[in-house]
């Protein structure tokens, strides 16, 4: 323990034990416990308690109080457990029977204060910390602690009950694994004594008629099999498997809802990877007997497993697809389409009844769709999804929801009534539809699919959130469309779809609802990103009113829309103004007009979102070489820097630094000096001509003033990025080996200015009156001065300071102890405050 902390600790312990002191908040006490955990984690020796007797005095003092405060007693229980986690310190504390008095029968368990949940929680956490050696386990068992933990499993406080269950898992695992013996069997006598108690408790609870006891044991087992993969868990499973199986068929015991997670955790364990074992027969039975809602999570979990029998996998997929199969059959004329499934695992009537109920229909479909989206996101799936039928089923769901499908059966009519205008199901179905665009085998349905999507995009009844999902799904399928082979008929179909999409988009860009305008702009940007190289797309876009409407939205009253319009205009410019083959008439004037509009937004917009969008677009243009010849780019960057360096939004200033970084990288590459500003300088960089050209270009763009001022920015990410850029630039002018040994600053006017700059930079965000060009002898536009600055300023030291956690001082243990003493004060101070 550091000396400063050791000196403060007695005062802190005395204050904590004094009932006259005001209580500390729980956060402060938890930080103190975290500190003790860190002290004891790697040091099992007894010195901590021997050298700091105030710790044992604190425990004794709290135990002596007739009515200790619950928070201090809970803290003391946890502290004692942490200190007793090593056998040496445990024995030291037991010299005064402190641990028996805290965790034994003589402790708080029989007192009124036990009624406070924080005390029970502190007791459980203290025991959990303590039980890492046999003497602690013996103390717990001999003092009746196991029965207390069994009772706390059913505690009215969910936090206490959960902690008690986790404690039993820890004790069972420790008890078995700390006593070396032959492999355990199913007989109780082969198990260590404490493990026998827990095993017997689990078995008795599972066989009891109490639903709460059954639930507690199932949760305990779920946690155990999820965290422990030791071979002995198989023996425990063999003892309880029959009882678990009985829960699937006994209607009197309502435990089925907990079985899916338990079976999944067991299935994930390498102990049960034998595909011939009886365990998989139980899994199959669960898939048959659990309700569709209960079986869904189990089915999707099994399909994500690498080691699972193929027949179980197929059965799991069948369970998952049953609701979709039911939808497809309800929507189709008899024998019109084959269903998704050849046969069902469980009774299809159960699924039909759930879909026929208004209360359960949406819930079942949303769960099923969420599971399907997870499966579609997997790179490797051991079973093939019937993508064509799945797509038909998704289209049927979406048409049921917007009323565009005439039901072909009484069941279809019922489902249609249940789903009409159901936004939850619409959003989930559109998410799966978007994910399905990456699969093969659905091309024959593209015409019907875009009919459904366009119906959603056009309908005034489509809610803004559903419309956003429909736009996302449409952009994904348009990407899929452009990947297909382009026959003349295919090109015509693609062109028609694009024209229809742009007609809808024109209307949506004029919507009175700002969320719709915003989603429309995001959709346009997404289309440009993925389709900008397609002739049909460019022709349809430029022949529509979309570019003009988009530019008009730069003046939208809603800031989110203005930001999205900036992004869309920025991407549009890559097609309309910056592309070499751009077909737009008056290209140069339009380009300059657009740039001027965006610069005006950057300078004058009152909201941060549009300004952030502008700097992001400018950086994109720069990276893609859209800003003209090098001289034009220097002027462009200079103007942008002068605007953003005074912006009140730190993300705009950070965006300005990203622009600078892109400009530096591009300039260095164009000069042929290096491929990257962070690469060590090659021999060419030592050429005075190359160095002079680079530095002059950077000075003309006014980079260095912005970069050095940013080092003192009050927002740390800005300073960190500026420092990284300067270190990268330095590597192009000096050997990287000199980075740790900055050059001496000469006694010249420029040198004195750089020395002053170095002292100012060390003040960081506290620096006052940061120099402007020419002040204090610092000329940020003088290449020679900046060359000296890059070589002489200790950028590594600044980098280390900037990357220190902002709370490295405030949250040090010594500072914590000082804060506690300041908060609680002395007795005299508190008494004086009364007058």
C-alpha cells in the first residue's frame, strides 16, 4: 500500500466506524472496495492486515455497534470477505473470531438489520469473496451458512436472489475442484461434503411441488452449465435429466419457459458434444413439447452451434419456420405454392391458434423474424434456408399488414385482421427482407418483391419508422439487382424499377413530416454509394427532380434534415460536378455554387449536425481527389480551417483535423515523398527541396497554427488527434529514431519563440492567450520556424499527457481517501456545523 494511503487509512476507518458521522454514498464505498480488491488480488500475504491494524479495528467497531447503519454493515461484510480471500489473512482475522461474528450464527443473520436487503447482499458478496480456500468453506458449512444461502435463493430482492444463486454455483465448483479425487459418479457419497449438500438441495427442489423452488434450481443449473465445462457436470446432469424431461410433459409444473436456456447452455458445453448421447434425445423432446414461443430461442441457439447432430438441426429449423409456413399456407390458394415445410415437428394447430389470436400473433411473428434475421447474418450456417419460400412468406406478411393481400382462407382472413397496420411486424419483416437480399435463389420473385416495396414507399399509411425500414430494404435489393447479369430485358426491368423509385422519392422529399424527408435523403445517399457507377441509375437520377429538391432541403427548418441534405448533396456532387464525364450543363458554376452553400452552412448554421456533415463531406471530397489542383486544394483547406478552428462544437473541430490529416496524406503522396504521413521518411524526404515544398504548401494552407492550437483544446479528443497528426508529419522530416530525443532549441528569435510555444503547450487546455501568427516570435506560416518546431517540441511527452485518463489523479486511491475524509469531516467540524 502506498505510504500516502497508509497514512490516511486510519482516519477513514475511524470515520466509517463512527455512528455520528454522516453516511457515505454507495458509489464511494464501492470504489473503496474496488481498491481493496485490487490490493488483495495478486497478494495473498498477511501484511495488508498486519501493517494496517485499523482494518481489523474497523470490523470490530462495527460489530460492537448496537444498531450499525445498513450501508456501513454491508460495506464491512464485503471488506471482510475481500480481506479473508487468502488463507493467511483469513487465519489472522479468525484470531479474534471476526469472521464467525460476521458470517456465522452470531452475526447479523438474526438481527433486525438483516431485514435490509443491502445487508443480505453484503453478506452474500462477502461470502463469495471469502470462499477461495478450504478453511473458509469449512467455516461456512459449520456455521449453517449453506441453509442461509438456500433461503436467500428465494429472497424478495431479485439482486440478492441472483447473487445467492451465483454464490451456490461458485461454492459447488470450488468444492468439487478443490478436493482432488477420482472421477465423480452419480452417487452422493462420491462427492465432497459441501457439494453433496448443494446437489441434494437441487434434486429435492426439482422434485418438490413448489414452483418457486423448481424455478430457483433451474436458474442455478442454467448458470452452472453456462459457466462450468468440467467433466463432473455430466454426472450431475445424469442425476437430474429424468426430472428435467418430466417437466416437458407435466402440465401441473409450469417450468417449461426456463428449460430452453438450460438446454442451450448444456448443449454448448464440450462435455456433451457426443452426438450419440441421450442428451440430444431430450433436446428433440423439448423441441416437440415446448410452445412455439418457448422453443424459438432454443431452436435458433441450436442452429448456431457448430457441434449439433444434423437431424436435431433440421428439427430446430423446422420449429423456427413453422409460423412462416403457416403464413404462406394461409396466404396462398390451395396447392398454389408448396409450403416451407414438408412436415411439422409439433402440432401445427398450436401455431395456427397463436396466429389467430390478436394478443399473440404479432409477438410470435416478431420473435420468429428476429431469430431469422440472426441466422441470415451468420457467415456459415450448417443447414440451407428455403430462401424462395421464405421471401414469399415475408411478402405475404407485409401485404397482410398493409391490407394489400386478399386472404385465400379463413385463417388468412383472421391473420390479416390481426396484422393490419401492425408497425412492429412490418419493421421486423423489412429487416429480414433486407438481410435476405444477400442470399441467392430469389431472382424470379424480384418483380413481385419491388411491387411490395414500392407499395410501402408510396402508401400514405406507412409510418415514418416503417418507411425508413422500407427504404433500407429497397436499397439493399437495388444493390442485389445491379449485381445480376445485364440482359436487355433485365436492363429494361431495372430501369423501370429505378424510375418508379425516383417518382416516389420526389414525393417523399416534399413530405410535411421531417422524419420522412430525413429518411428519404438517407435513402438517396445509400443509393448513390452503391449505384453511382451504373449508367441506368445516373440517367434516372439526373433526369428526375431529385437533385434540385435535395439541394432545396439544405435550407430545411429541421437541423437533422439539413445535415442529411448536406450528406446527400455531397454524394450527388461526385456524380454531377466532380465526375470527369459529368453530363450536367454549367458544371463549373454549379460546383462553385454548391461549395459556397456548404461553406455558408459550416460558417453560419446554428446547429451542430449540419456543420459536422459539411466537414465530413469536405473530407470525403478531399480523399477522393474532388477538390481540384493542388493550389486550389490548399486554398480550400485554408478557408475550411479558418472556419472550423473557432467552432464551438468539438466534433466539428475534430472533423477539421481529419480534413487536415487527409490533406497531408494526399499532398505527401502527390509529392512522391511517402505513401503515408506516419511512415518513416525515405531518402527523398531528406532533400531540402522536397522538405521546402511540403512545408511551404502546409504553411500556405495554415495547417500548423490550427494543429498547435488544437493541442491545447479543452476537448481531449481534439488534442489527441492533433498530436497524432504532428507526430506523423514529423516522421516525414526527421528520422523516427530522433522522436524520443527532441533537438535543442537555438538561441535565435525563432528559437525563443519555439521555446515559448513549448512551455505554452505543456499547460495544455489551461493555456491562456495562445499565440497567433507573429506573437511571441512564433510564425506558424514560416517553413523554417515550423521545421524547428517539429524537431524541437517533445511531441511524445505531449502525446503521453493527452492520453492519460482524465481521472488519473481524481480517482487515485489517495484522492479517494482524501475525498472520504473531506466528505465526512471530523467530529468537531460536524458539531460546529450545528451552530
